[in-house]
């Protein structure tokens, strides 16, 4: 508001003050400018100009109409500590600003919606620990705690038994599969394996934790945990030795699907699976020949009422592309040339 407030100059500022109060800010115009929406006529649409002879002359003031801008997602650049807003219309250039809270982040996740959106950020504290911090939608710190981790972790947020739970999985070789925490930082569970894996990504769906990883020199598998005990495992082909994972209900039947993005070192691939490990379809989402892995998020990117699979390279990000469940491109966004090279990116819905 402080950068968009309006003050219509009068011929006689003393007379203006008598009518409206000295230094009055026309807040309705500030809000209209900030959010880009037209205003209905109000008593302020005709502003009297006070002449030196105290004669009142009505002067019409027109507020230019702007299209409603709908935020779609934010691209977090943890290398530069930057936050880039993108809109549903790819041609609508969004804002970008520094965000020290994401500088050096391993992972960024969200929960909630609108003005209740909260951010969960992990970053290195020292060689053997990571900090997890929760910020509200104004990026005010609400909670932080420290967990054991000798490398980067991946965060996701879901519900177990109707409680919001944060899942932290190591993105390095280790025996820990995941750690569960409440949003107050309470440690709920830790699941481990008898031998080291390559790296893990985890999500929550229908009161179960789904983790994808491979043991060294063994194929990639989707592991299913209920009450923190493994109940099933399914071999996943053509994704490399590690992968990225997301979930969403694409059919509206309250049975979400799993979306798996390939890891680094293999051709880019995206696959849609049932919770039971059955392949629905797979395709190449970016097709640029890079083998840096495919990150994926699930949300309604173009605001058409249907979920999209939003894909991008997590490093050296230049293109973000949204697909529907039938593997049809919905829209895409290219990183503006004015934006520094994004070398560690996280896409989060807005």
C-alpha cells in the first residue's frame, strides 16, 4: 500500500484538507492498484477541486480497468535466496524479490491455502544436523527445530489420522527412510532399513507413507508403510536409482494417484501410478535431453478446476510445464532472461 497510495492534487490543498482531512490516503485506490481490479463508482469517483474562491468544480476521475491476475505458483531459488511469482497466464510477468528465509534451503514445502498458507523450509545447520522451520504466509517464523541429518533432506506435508504431519526423507545414502514430525516439531516416528539406500522421496496418501528408493545395486522400488511398518513394495522401471515423488487425486474419486519423476542420470520420464503400484501411463515431460532429473508438484496450475502435474528440472531450471492426467500439455512458463540462472529450484503452489 505504501508504494501504491494515491493522492489527487487539488488547486487548494487547504481546501482539500477541509473536505477530506490533511494527508488522507485514498486506500480504495491503493488496493485497486495493488490487486489489479476495477472499483465500482463511489463518492470518491467525483472529487471536488477547491478553488481559491471556494467554488466547487466536480472533476471526474477514471480508474483504469486491469485484468484480474491469478497467482499460480512461486519458484524458489535457494542458491540466490530469491522468490519468483508466476501467474496462471504465462504472459503475465510476475514479481520477484529476495527471500532470505529460503537461502540455502534443501527443500521447501507448503500446507494450508490462501492467507493461511504456511511454508516449511529445511536447511543445513551443521555437518550432522538440519533445521526445519515453519513460516506463516507473511514469512514470520512460527517454529523451528533440529533433526539429525548428514546431507540434504526432502520435505513433504500430508495428513495421518487427520493430523498435519511433516515427512523428512534423506536425499543421500543412509539407512533412515523417513522421519515424521508434527507441525509443533514433535518427533512422531523414524523408519529405518537394515542396509543403505541411495536416496529417498516420500509422500503421504490415504493414511499411508509412500517412499521411493533403491538399495545399492538393486532396482528402484516404491515402498508402502502403514503405521510406520512396510506392507508392500513395487518395482519401478525407467526412473534411475532415485526419483522424485508427488501425489494427487486426478479422478476425483478420493483415490489419489502417485506421480513419479525420474532421477538424475537417465532420460527424463514422468509416470502416473495407482497407489497399488500399477502403471497408468508414462511420458517424457520436457524432452530436452538433459539428465538432471524431473521434479514434480501437483496443483491446479492454470486454474481450470483440474489438477495438473507441474514438471521442471530441479537444477538449471529454465522451463516449467503443466500436464493433465492424460499427458496433455496445459500450459508452460519460461524463466525470464532477466532472472539469474536458477540452480536449485522448488515450485510451490500459491
